[in-house]
C-alpha cells in the first residue's frame, strides 16, 4: 500500500466530518496527490464492511449499506442518571439489603416510585428478601448487571467512606463520632447482606 | 580507635558543598526517599552497589546544613535522619551479639532495595509516558454515529458518580445541624416551671438535689442534664429575687431557701 | 473477504470504543466466530494507515502511530499529569492490584488527595478486589481505557515488565525488623500482583 494511500486512509478514519480533496491536500505533506490516493483507496474498500464514499464534494468512510442492521447499538442514546437515582443506587449498594423506608431515612427525602422503577428496569437493582420486621417490608439489593456495569468484582469492593475521603472524594474532615458505614459496626451486617446476593 | 570513629563523621568538603546545593531546592523533593535517591546519584555507581554508609553520611550532612541555615525541615526528614544515624552506628560498630533485631547490613540492603525500586518505577513511568498515546499519536474513529435507525434511551452512570453521590449524602449527614437527643434532656424551661411550683415550700435550707424531678436520678446522662437545668433555673430564681442560694465550700452541697420578702 | 470479516470490520469501524469479543458475538448473527474473523482482519490491516489493535479483551481500530503528525486537528489536549500522578499510575500498572499503603511505601511519601481522584476520573484506574489482609484495604488496578490510551494489548505488555520482575523490583519486600521509617502497618508479605499475570 502506498504511503499516500495510508495517509488518506488514516485521515478519513479519524476526522469527525467528511473531508474534501482540497482539505486533504492541505493536510498531507507537500506534493501529495490525494485525488489519486482516494481512487485507489476506494477500490481497496470495494465489497468490504466499510466503503469510501462520496458525500457532496467530500469523502468519508461509511458502513456498507447492507450491514446497517449491525449498527443498531450505535444509535442508543445514553443519558446520565438523575441525581436522585444515583443517590438511591449508591445507598442500595452500600447498605443492601435495604428497605425503601431506610433509603428515605438516609437520603432525608422520600424516594419517588419512578426512581426505583427506573433502577429496576435497568436491572441494576432487584428485590431482595423481606425484612423480618413488622410489616415485613421488601428490600432492595444490587444485581450482577450492576457489578458488571461499574466494573466491580463484588459490592464489597466499593470503597468505604474512609477510602473515599483518602481519595479526595470527600472533604477531608474527620466526621463527628468517627465511625461510619462499612467501618467496624456496619461491617458484619453489610457483609451478611451482600453474601445473600449470591445465595439464590 | 575512638579517633577513627570521629574521622568517619567528618564530611568531605565536596559533600558539604553538595548538601548546600541541594538545600536550595529542598521544597522540590518528594520526601526523604526522593532526597536519598538524588544523593545516591552523586556516588555515580550502579544503584545496586550504592554505599549506604556514604549515603547516610551525605544525608546527615544535608540535615546538619539545613539546621545551620535554620531551615524548617519536615518531620519525616528528621525521622529519617535519626534512623540513618542509627543505621550508621550499626554499620560502623561491631555487631553486639546480645542485640536483637536485624543487622545493619540487612537494614542497609533494604534501603538500597527501596531506592532501586523507586528509581525503577520512575524509569517505568517515563517509558510509559513516552509511549504513543491515544489522541496524541494514534487516533480513534472520528465519526462514530453512522446510522440512526433505532432510538433507545439508556441511562449511564460511572462508579465515580456513584461514590460521589454516596459521599454527598454521608457528608451532608455529618454536617447536619447538631440535634440533641431530647429524651435525655431536661431543659431549663422545664426546671423553672417545676421549681416555681416547689419554692413556696422551701422555708429552710434544702439541698438542690432534692429538687431533681422524679425518674431523672438514675441514668447518669439524665441526672447530669436535670442537675444542670435545675441549677440554672435556681440561679434564674435567685436573680428574680425568689430564692437564696449558698454553698459552704468547694464541692459542698448547694442549698436553696425561699427568700423572705 | 468473508462475510463475517466484513461484519466485524463494519462494527469495529463504527465506534470509537474498543469492543469485546463477547459484544461482537452478541451483535453478529447467531453462529458467527468473531475471534477467527478478527485474526484475518488484523492481518489484512497490517502496515496500513489504520490498524486493528487489541486492548485487553477488546478490539479496536486505531490509526497507525507513525501518522500522528497528520492529525494535529484531531489531537486532544490532555490535562497535564503531575509527576506524583504519573508515578502513582506507573506503580499501579506495574504492581497491580496494589493498595494505597503499598504505593506510599514505594514512593516514600503519602499519596496526596486528588492524585488518585484524578486517575479515577480519567478512568485509567479503578478499584480492584480488596486485599485479604487485616483491614481488608481496597486495591487499585488499571483499566481497559488505560491500555487503550497507551496502546497496550494487556498489562503484560508494559515496557520492561519482565526485566523489573526478574530483578525482583516488583516484589513487596517487607523491611527487616519492620522498623524502617514510613513503614506501612497493614503491609502484607505476599508478593502477588503482576507476578500472577505470568502464572496462568
């Protein structure tokens, strides 16, 4: 493959917009002939998974028309989770199994139905065992999908508050009273809770 | 013999000069280990063959010089100096068979290992950063959205979002305005109300403890709160002219009496 | 060119992110063997303006490094990392999974607030499994983004890794007598980590 063809190939691949022959000329070293390189490159990509195609007076690499069915995933629109959802998810991850009332107590505001539904739909949380307390409320736990999405081996690998503070994610101020979740007291309880995740 | 040992402590002029030169940028060092690594380079030998004894002397000369110049050295520099002085004595003196713990050679070997490892990591970091990097030397696809047929919304969040969210809640918790547990607090208002009803009967000197409300004398937390509130209420009543209060000496019982008008 | 190779080519071209073999399998019609198609495709792009590169368990197409000079327009200004951050990153890469205390032991100074945060934010490191030592400290490991950024197929391809390992410089050697300054208490003797990489 000729050097000029290599260069044109790399530029077509990396540019965000289709590119004109004139722009190619400007970017290539002096004396190159991008028009000719394009002819060769276009031929090289004939019948392949992607093609060199003309878009107006510019050029671009595009997926072969017959393979469009493979591209569905690229059209998925991702949105950031709302703050309420992130906080709810974080509480479930750190305190599971946890009831809705407990989540509300920790957040200090009520948890809307939509927030829980959204997390359930994403399959990041699921219903856990009912609590053996009056009313036998349902609990929530995080799922394997959740661990996969966040690149965690287990919910126990979530950093504790001390570690968050050490990483600079928290103001570096000693909390009044010292002990916070995932340190001493809560450790047993949460460890027990998280082991349930893998029981059924 | 003793003279020889003192001889060892003498630092050559060049070492003193080197120490002086380093002091200029003491802030540029990332701690004692970094400084030791820099000092070891002046020996111009393979790090595996570095003379720890010489290094200890260089370091101590550095610290001496800094002291002479009245430079503030961080505590960890002084801790290291003390440790190196100890190491130096271990290396110079014949081993004391009665002494426990690792030998001077073992300690020196470990320090040499630490220096070599730190240098190795610095070299590795430099090689890593010298590699071709994405977005600088090689590039990803420029136009990733090619077909827009199916529109499906997914929600994403990163682990960092999650942790920061949790940190936010917990931090807010930490700084929630301090609210006392009301169950165990007897307020001054309560005490005042109670005492106003009782002082009519206090013709003689009565100990203040007898004014404590019922059920507040068992648990120490509750007793303390009730005592403090009752005492404060008493002072308030004295100020209003309803009560007299006295204490014969320090820590003696406090007594109250209705004031005659 | 085989149909499967075409499809894999189209999918790889369509996105900027590396794609795992598993994802490819999920997107290709049932019964395809993307692993084999990748081998062919990789060969086909040897010496071209763009190459098929491996990033951990995933694959991506990237422009050839020698053509970087053509891409000034695409160059992204990355935040300049501090020396502390670069060293910390290297230590995590070469010693992973590694605890904060171990990083501090190697560097001889405490890891400042924000350094780890910055690396997490770049998504070059993430939390690994907790160490099974007292206190169960969290560990750090490098990510696929890290490999992608530095053009590494896997963490085993880190420059000089073998030599460092042979020289014993990736060992977590406990200080004799344990009374060296800056000696971290929760140190453990196991010199696992990158050495594990070579055992399987």
